[in-house]
């Protein structure tokens, strides 16, 4: 039994624990493919096995980096805005990484999160955000590369609109 086959069998043994994100679900799908392909007999599967392991490692690394980036963005905003006694980021910053609406971009530089915030209870009382934060975090989720904006909600868009020159007609 190959190392990949053992890994795949172990992964499939705990799908309820592992399948918590699209990346994990994809890893489970790949693991099932590996088991299916290797149970059919032996053959020149070493190159495919290496590619599969590399693909699984890349998916897991991105998933872990994204979760760390989400956590770091949330913690940075809390620190910048006076701590949890004064400020709470939007609920999406406490949610998982799957289809998170606070993640607005994932590019070569890293992950960009944009989210509102306000005093404790602002979302529960259905109040609008009073603060907005936009943060760029590295792909591995370990470094804040840039705080793109941290200020009053709506002020950034209003500043952009007022700086645009009116069209004479």
C-alpha cells in the first residue's frame, strides 16, 4: 500500500471532520480518485501519485493560509479600533472561509478583506456599520501587507466621488 493510498484511506475515514470547506471537499474527491485508481491494479502511477500529492498539498496550504489571513485581518481590525470593548468586526469575520463575503480579492499578492464594524451589538441591533476596514494579508496568512483603509463607513466612497471632476455637458 503506497503512502498516498494510506493517506487517502485515512482522509476518507473522517469525512465529517475534514469536509468543512470547498478545499477539503476537493481533497476528499482527489483521495477517492487515488484509492479507486490504485485498487484497480499496479502500474505506472508514480508520476500521477506525485502530481496528486502536490495538488492536495497546494489546496491544503491555500486553505490554511486563507483561514490564517481571515483571523489576522479580524485581530488587526480589533486592535486598530480600540479592542473588543469598543469595536466588533462584522460577523463574516468570525465565519468560515467558504464563500466568505468579507473576502473581496485573492490574488498573487495575497487576500483582501473588506468589512464593516461598530460598537458591540451593532449587527445584532441591525444598525449600520460605523467603521470600515480593508486589509491585504499575505498568501500564507502570516503578515498584514497593508491596511488599505480603516475609517468611517462610507467616507472612502464619498471621498472618491467628490474627488471626481464633474462632467460639463
